[in-house]
C-alpha cells in the first residue's frame, strides 16, 4: 500500500518532566499503527516534532495521548512541512582526505546533481563508474551518504523532495579508502553541489472539495481565490454546489472557521494531499524570513 507523506508539523512536549519517557513511548505506539503519522526530534532545537495529514489529524493524536496514555502535552503552532528541490544540474568534484597519524581516510568522487525524472520520489542514484575506478563494494556506502545528505537541504534544512545523482568518476587509495570514507565524501559532495545549484522551496498542494448552498457560492469561491486556490470544477448536487480544485496547504490553516462564517455554518470541506509544487518567490521569501530573520541571496 502507498501512503501519502505527512504535510504538517507540530512541536509537542509533556506538561510535566515525569512524562518525558511516557510521551516517547506513546508517540512510538501511535506511529506504529498509523503510517501517515511520523515522529522525529529536531537536531537543532531538540524539540519533538509530530507530523500528520492535517490540523484535525494532529488534534486527534493529542487527544488520544490524553485519553489512552494519560499524558497532557503543550503544543506549538502547526507548521507546513516544506521541502527543498534542485531545479538545475551541476557538476562537483570532491576529494576527501584525512590523516591522523595512523591509517588515514581517502575518497575521490566526481558527481552530477540535478532534478530527478518526472514521477520519481527520493534519490535517483545512477552509478556510471567503469574500469574499477571505485571498487564495487563502496558503491552502496556512497548511495547511503547521498540519502543521508538529502534530509537537510542547503537553504534552511528542509528535506529534499527528489534528486538525481550521477556518480561519474572517482578514485580510491588501496590503504586509506574504506566504505566510511566514501560515505562521508558522498555527503560532503552532495551538500557542496547543492550549494552551487539553484534550489527552491516546495510546498504541499491540496485537492479540496467544498459543498456549499448555492447562495454562498460567490463568497466561498472568492475566498478560495484569495488563498491562492484554483477552482477547477463546479457541479450541482441536490440544492448545493460542489466546488473542486487545488490550494496550497499554507493558506488553509483555520479554514473551517472561515468557511462556517461565510456560509452560516452550512458548508463543509474536505482536503486531500495532491503533490508538492514550487513556492512562489514572494511566499518563499516570507517563509525564509520567518525562519531565519532574513532572506538569503539565492
């Protein structure tokens, strides 16, 4: 079965120090039974971040922790799960050398990094090494290094959506080269190549379906347009209008309340993840400013 990736993050912490271990165990159990729910610890802030398919999903998770595990938590504001993506192709040559008195470390890689083929998710790794320039047993470690580096993009550290990496050439040292040397070199090479490439922030786009009485049709569609949404289809259904289209998740926080106000509580909405797409420049600058306090010159 294929499950959609989580598109929203939220920081949680127990209200009491005594519940720290209980919280970790509860989140682990909840993640085991729900493939669309994920838990991770932010390496920079040390916060526990939970990820799900929407605000309601995470509200239910928090409620279950209270009811089933007797754990009260403090919750941060929900955040969109952005990603980063490379949109051009760059070459990079990385030589990793380390001498510590005894056996050293050595790895030499020539790689090309660029956008993955259409429809490909994650790392698209292509090994073009010929003539044994890099021994075959080191290739899995190189791929592992690339995969690990993809978890932190070059702009602000969002995961990379999908990347194609061609391993073109390289060399090794008969004494100093080993699997770990090539894994470390691959990670460094990927990060350096990413810094040279043109990288953009990707945002989750949602498919929506809104069912509203006909008299509120204008207000509802106007509000969706203000939220950078695109109406693609409208059909009549027993006195109601069904509006379908696409809208960025970032614009839909608190939308249920707005929709109730626009329709006197008579309209309903449903969101479903569609795909990640490039964030418009002005929105990307807003995201970067919120996170870093300034907009880097990318």
